[in-house]
C-alpha cells in the first residue's frame, strides 16, 4: 500500500486518494449543520467522501466555481446564503425546477466538467411540514422572503397545491420576478404580495436570513397573527430562533428549520448519485441532530 492509498482517519471515515470531495458554499458558513451531519451519512451509506465548508463572498463566487470545476475528484456541493440566486446563471446546466424557483442549492460536477444545478430546498421544506403532520394542500400560507430558499419554497408550496400563497419581500424587483415565475408555472394557485401580516392564514414562514445573527430584528411579529397559525422557520442554527422563541412564548405552534434539511438530504444524495442502499436517511439525520 502506497502512502497515497493509506487512509488517514479523521472522525468517522478514512481519507485517501479515491476520496470524493463535497461541501457547502456560503457566506457565512459557521452556522452549517451539514458539516456535522454529512460525515455520518457518508459513513452509513459507505461512501468514500468528505464534506467541507467553502466560505466566500459574492465577489469570490465566480472564482470559486471556476476552481472547483477543475477538480476531477469534486462530487458536488450545496449552496447556502447569499449565493442561491446569484449562482444560477454561472452554471453550465440547471434543471427546469431550479429555473422556476429562481435559485440553486445543489451543484454537481458532471464527468465532462460541467457544473449542473438543481434545487431541493422547497421540496425538503414541504416534506418536512407534511412529516410533522401539517397540511399543505389547500392551506393559506404567508411566506416572508423570496430569496434563494424563499423562491424555492414558494414554488414547492404551489406544486403541493396550497390554496393561497401570500408573499412579502422588501426587494420590489425580486418580488415581481418571483411572482411572475410562480404565476407562469402555477397559474391555478392564487399568489399575491402583502405588506403587513395577513389574517386568515394557516402557516407563516420566515424564509429570510433574519435570526442568523445575534441582534437581528424579527422578520415578522408572530403575536400579530391568529393564535392557531403555525410559525415556521428555515434557519437551522440557532435551532430555535428569536422568532420561534417569541411564537412559543405566546402559545403559537412552531416548526423548526432543521426539518427542511432532514428531508432534503435524501434528495441531495440522489442528485449526487450516491446510493443510500435502502437506509432511512431521514431517520438517520434526525438521530444525528438530537
């Protein structure tokens, strides 16, 4: 066995010359749960792979992509804030559902070196709601934030058959573009923009980055909502954001951001071509998170 072939053990898995590289691009990336979860997922499915954090701001994104595309041992990466929308036009190929969402959070390096993009945020979020017993079909939903995650969740909610989707977004151009995409792809779903917390909704979702950093203002005040509204979050760390803390303190039901990731990881593995061999990945990820 050569020095290159001899494994170096780092945690749960060996690293050698055949190890595939995966990771997450974002800024910041210190809040990532993936770096703790994916090594254990790889170990469970028998994948010779590592998961790395790739931190870089918007000015570095094109440079990072060019460099990563040249790495023949790169399997792919996920994309987090603030790059989910900016990365879409920089990729060689993207799926139709990514175009409908206006964002990408999954990128793989195909054999020809092309970086191909897809989106799993929205589907993972909707599956997470359903798994916790929250009905989506026919529901009236208020979504705050139409950035990368928000655009994907909006599309997935429409695909799941919500009865009405109300959206709030401070960037007028972003809001107009997102609503146009939704109406084009899902003409049977009523979509409207609102400026204030609406009445008569079943689910309220924060899809903004507000809550990631200490001192962030609330994206909305859950106390202004009807008492039976479910308050849902996309942020995974901290596990219970100030929004969820305030909602819980005032008797509102809450839904944590980690459920989106729990149900997104099986989609990620499929996109990367990693066989999970019949393992219940959602149960595994949930156990890792406890």
